[in-house]
C-alpha cells in the first residue's frame, strides 16, 4: 500500500492523467521530494481509494496515472458521533485528531453550562476550518477512507435533541447513579448502528444537565473511580466502545 495518502475532490480522479496542483503539488515535490515513478494513494472522501503513479512532479503541477482502484476496509461498522464540550487552549485539536484515528464519524463542539464565553468564541469559522484540517490529516495518516464531519458548535440542549430512538446514547457523568460502561453495554440488546457520546467540560456537567440527559434517554455512565480530564474521557469512551462493538478487529 502507498505510504502517502491524500484526500482530493472526487472530480479530479475522473481525469486521465490526474492533475494535482496548488498546495498538494508543492507538498509532493518540495516537502516529500517525490519523483516520477513514485506511488501515492488518493482518496475521494466517499470510500474509494486510487493507487496512482506520478508521471510528472513540479511545485506547480503533478501528473499521475491510475494503477488500481479499491475500497479500503478501514471504516467502522458503527457510526460514532462525539459531542465534546468546548474547552480552553488546544485541547479540541488533540481530541479531534485522536477521535479521527479511532474511527469517529462526526465531531461536534458542544457548549454547556460551565463553558465560558471566551471558550465558546474560540470555535468560530476559522477555528472550525482548522479542526477540519486536523481531521483530514489524521484520516490520511491513519488510512481512513472518509474524513469525519466537523460540525459547528451547538448547545447542550441541541445536542441532546439529536438522540434518536433505537440507538445508543451515553453521557459521562460523575453522579453516583451513573451506570458502569460494561453494564450499559450489557443492557443493549442489539448492536447499535449509531452511538452518540456526550462529554462534559472540566468540572463536569451540572445536576440539571444530567437530569436533562436522562429525560432524553441519554444514559449517564461512569468511566471508573478516577476522574478523567475532558479530553481524556471522550477518547477513552471511543476506544472502549470501538473494541466492545468489534470495530478494532482486523478484517
């Protein structure tokens, strides 16, 4: 398999030869220093991958010829949606990167009661573009066939309203009544098509938010006796659930 992978607009892959320009051409020629004859993998973001051989490599334009077309079997069978409370600094960057590697389908910044205004203002259009780039780069690095969708920030109430009947929805909570993750999975009679995961901010969700979640049939769960940071909790949940639902198995 090609070492270097890049997502490109699907219409580019209909050309013969395939023309790669702009930042990608610069990266191939100047950064990676690839030569004619080298092979790379191009992905259309819709599940198809193209193994191509470079014919011409310049900083302005590269030409490539298709060798093989296939569908990488790297996407999880389960659709994971992660609602991550907005936090200060670069924590969202790290969460987006690692969640992409683990197979998340959608990433949603979420404003909660303990989200301060300065943190919420950090997730504007420019930041969302950066988060989408992080997701794309992580998808390329990890061999995924699709880029997770990075959505604009929504409120906690809006996030809860997206929970649909018949699928699994879990929220990390520090309350004594929270189920263990193992128990929550044992109570699930069928393998869910979609799993929605809600992760609160530093300091956790307040009692009213936990009550709102219960009213929407979003199950509060515990991740054990230790208190995890907000950026750790979402990644831990994703990894455990991906393993439990069989999405960590080699196909």
